[in-house]
């Protein structure tokens, strides 16, 4: 494919960011999210703030570990097979690492995930991580809400499962520490815990804990990982889209604990859902843009997509025209499941939207891995 060229002068901003942080540190007012970050993590953060001037990064969940009709091949990605380049952002999922399993709930070995995260970093891409945490009270999965409002309560300080849960956070800390290149450089990760909590389908969702308990869980997670010396994370807050601005903010743990503001929202009902998808995306992105400015945080669409892509020009007629109006740093499309028929969100060779995706890719404002030119961390 013909490469697109962009010039990004991130260095000057990095320097400014470092100076700002250093001088703030002297006054002891540097936010906690600015401390305990490696240089590469800090530079990634500067990039996330700056990128909307150039466009937005394209991301795909589990991009290089499986796709439609394949699994485990090295260096493969459905997105790359279609447009010739890797996504700029790869999303990963570590649900079940906390209970000592060797593979995720989507059956990807954690060793493979670690390897792919490192490879993506070395290619110059960004990694983001979700955690569909098993239910610590019932032993069920994230979607097990049978114990209603007793689960979050049970893992907070004073709860019956608190110690066990801290052990789960130890496992997460060990995983983050293990993300290192051969020369010992820590791989930065945009961590996206406790997501879609404005809905009630996960045990940490709205109907299963109070706003105070949710915030406490977030802050506990953040503080504990910091106390374990985890310094390669940025934190993304991602409620479900479709709610009001008030609902979005209600459980926000505070600027000190969040680096990026996102939301998850999907187009439902195939082609028929296009209008309502546009409406909800525009509403959510409008208040998120204001909220981002007000709080000085980058914004992103942390999960989206149209399952099985039945709309031929979805990329250039639906997704792009929405995103181009807002200062979005990245968009992450959900996974191309190899085990669930029609559960895919990015095209693969022969898929209906393949040509349209190439058109989307060729737009200079959609950024893929090669467009980053290794500048994310330098
Ligand atoms: C959901 C689906 C599930 C998957 C989960 C975690 O949206 O894709 O099949 O297990 O995400 O990745």
C-alpha cells in the first residue's frame, strides 16, 4: 500500500510536558497520574493529547492473535490483510489471569498476549488493555450479577474477599511488570479497568454498587498498582455510551486517577441502527469533547463497531463522518472472533466492506501503525 505521511512534532510537547510536571512537582502539586510513569509512558500520554491535530488512530481488539478463519499465525492481522498495515492501536484482554489460568476468557494464552504487546510496542503501536474480571464472590464470570450489590462491597477494605482481591491485583501488577522488551524497557499500556459501569451487565455495574463504592474500587486499583511500582500505565475511564453527561460523570473517580476519557458504544440492528448510532455517538462525543477540555484529558472511542459489517460503506459514510467532527485520539473496533460466527467488527479479505475500508485507510486523517513512524515513544 502507498504509505501516508504525517509530520508529528511530539518532541517539543514532550519537553513542555516534562517541564510542566517538574515545576509542578516542586510545588508538590503534580497529579498522581503524572508520577510513577516511565518516560515512554509519559511520551505516549503527550501523544494522545496531541494526536487529534493529525487525525485519529485506528485500533482493533486482539488484532494479531486470531481473525476470521485463522488463529495463532505470527505477524498476521485481518486489518493488515485488507489494507497492508497494522492497526495503530491493539486492544488486549486479560480476564481470568487473576484466577491463575494460562489463557484469557477468549482463549488466548497470556504468554502470547505479552509477546504480542511487546511486538506491537516495537512496531511503534499503542497497547490498550481491558479486564473482564471474574466474579470474586460467586466464582462466575464478569457477567454474573446474581449476587447483586454484594460483590463490590465484598472486595473493598473490610469486605470478606478483600485480601483475595488484593492478590488479584498483585497478579495484574506482575503482568504489567513483565511487559518488557529485551533491553528491559517497560511497555506502556493504556489500562481500561471497570468499564461500561453505567450499565448493569457486569458485577461492577450501576445497579450493583453505589457511586462511592465504584470510585473506591477504582482508586483502590490505581493506588495499589502504583504502590507495587507499576509505572507503565495510563488509565482510561470508559462508561457505556448512550447515557447522559450526568450519568457519565456520576461515577468519575477524579482527575487524579484518570488519564483518558472514553466510552463504549456499538451500532445495533444492522443497517437499521445507523441513524440511532449516529445520534448517540454525536451526543456522547459532544459532551465528552466539552468534558475533555474542562478536565484537560484526551478523549477516545474505547470500543465500537457494527457486528458482521452488513453496511457496505460503513467506514466512510458512518464512522468517519462522526469521528472527524471531534478531537478523538483513537477508536477501537472490537474483535474478529474466530469461534463465534458473525462476531467480527473489522473487515477481512472478501468481506463486504473491504474496499470501503481501504478508502477509509487512505484518508490521511485515519492513522495506522506506519503513520506513527515510531513517534509515540520518542
Ligand atoms: C465481548 C464478546 C465476548 C468476549 C468479551 C471479552 O464483547 O466479544 O465474546 O468474551 O467481549 O473479550
